[in-house]
C-alpha cells in the first residue's frame, strides 16, 4: 500500500512503524473472511482492511470524524486477521497508533467519556470492583432474569497455596477482576503447579496488567500498571523466579509486550524486556512440565467443549496446547465449528458494544453446545464470565478441570 504520511510523523518511531505496517498491506481482503464484526455487519469499514484505510487517511492528515471512531470502537482487537493475513500485517500495533491518534482529534460525547473512565476506575482496581460485585451478587436473587445473567454467582476461593519446601518458584499474576469473579482459578493453578514441584507465588503489590487501560487509549495509565507490576515482581525475579505465569490468557499478550511498550523508558526498559522474556501463559508452563506422570486419576472420557480465547490462539499464537492437555487427562473434546471466531467478550467490549457482543456470544455458544458437552472450558476470565450466564452447561477455566486429577486420590 502506498503511503504519504507527514514527514514530521515519519521522523518518530511510532510513525516509522505505522508506515511500515501500512505498506505491508496488499488489500487482499483475506482478513475480512475471519473478522467477526465484518461477518456480522457486512460493512467494509467494520473489517480490518476498511479500518486500515480509515487509519491511513487520518494519519495522512485527513480529518477523522465520529464515524471513524465508531468503526475503530467496533473492532474487538481479537487479532484473527493477523492469523489469516498472508503479508504479516501487525494490525494490532497499527490499531493502537490509530486509536490514540484519532482519540486526540475526535471528542467523544460526555456519556461515552464518563463510561470509559468509570470502567478504567472500577475494573482495574480489586479494591473498588470487589465490593461493587458483592453488592450485585447480594441482590441477584431479586433481580429480573435478564439482569441476573450478567451477574456471576459468587465462587468459593479457598486458601492460598504456597510451600517453601518446593524446589522451584514461579510468580503468578493475580490480575484485577479475576480474584473477585473466580478466585478458584488461581488456587487451582497453584495446586496443579505444586503437584509439578513448583511454588506459585502471588507477589504483594502486583495487580492489573494494564491491558484494559491500554485498549481504552489511556497509555500513561497502562504504563503505570506495568511499572507497578515490574516493581512488585523484580525482587523475586532477581532471587531466581523461573517465570511469570498468567492464568488469564487475555493478560498474557500484554505482559509479553511490556518490553516493547516500555522500550523508551530508560529506567524500566531493561527490566520490562526481562519480564516479557519470563512471561508464560499457564498452558505453556503446564505442558512444558510433561504432567502425565503427576496425574493421579483420569477424567474417563467426559465430553467437554473447549473455547480457545482470541488472546490465546491469535494474540499468543498458542493452538492445540490446552486441547492436548485435556485429551491427555482423559477428557473427550466435542467438535466445535468456527473456533477462530471471537465470543464477544474482548475486555470491556461486551459492555461498550453490547449488541455486537451479544450476537457473537449467541453464535459462539451455539457452536460450543452443538454436540451436547457436559461443560465448556476456556482459558480467560473475560470469556468465562461473558458466556457463563447464558450457557446451558457450566463454563469453567480449563485448569479447574485438571486440578482434581492432580490432587485427588486415584
């Protein structure tokens, strides 16, 4: 694609990167074939190719409008287009640049600004989010059915699992909403890793990975979360922690990108690069430990459907790993159509774009439940929460399904 970005912009690292990405696009349209929003609306501007044109026009100096912002807002950042693209276009990097550039030039309505700010204030802070969630859960029984579907039932958390006697140590990201919504996920993670000889420690002071703020174009706020985590993790990294384990696949691409995002920060660049090197999705850690010998009993053919979140299969390019672990554990995987398509969760997307997110969820659940599984397994707290209240069967994190097989008597 030919470009004519302003010379002043091209002199910046951001401008050079955007120009290269734009030039890599060859207009083929393969991306539209796997774009969830294009499949729903049929609008060229709701597909990656159309959005690339909108961003190109804005970066070249054409004044963007609220319509430009609308089509970028409708993007899930699922990155299915990157998996499909034969030219290797780093669409999500261009999207970060385009969104930030256009956000500064198109003023949102007050209501939108307030909602986005509120989401960043509440969802990134367990101190704020947890009491609000508990209040909603307390009144859940008396609410209309359509509202109760959006409020998850309170899940038991259990005690933290730590053991200084284990020979190895890894750090575990607790995250922001997961400790309140599903604390049992990281408890199950700790128990499975303990069975594999690994002490999974949640360092005090760590928290939100910064992804929510980053995707809502609050770059400095996101950098603050990144630095807070690095400060909390660094003493244990220096003490020899082997990895930073992330059980929410939606957080993993962000932590793995700390090195790039903080490359211009002289104080944190080196540390951030090391953190990115150590970041591992939970599936990578468990599969690397060859867990077969640690399993105490098997699932005996119970049929489940696995939903691979976009952050796992597209964002991290991890495919088949969780599925193999489940099959090795004795589960039978139900066939699922269109596994590449997003469920509609996408961080705050399900709140900001409820109509599109709801349709994507309905389509996803229809595909997942077509072969009548007993359970739906997934790898991300956002996907789990988005689907759970609307599914006919339980929706659980895959590590919860493995945990009893590691810890219960045969």
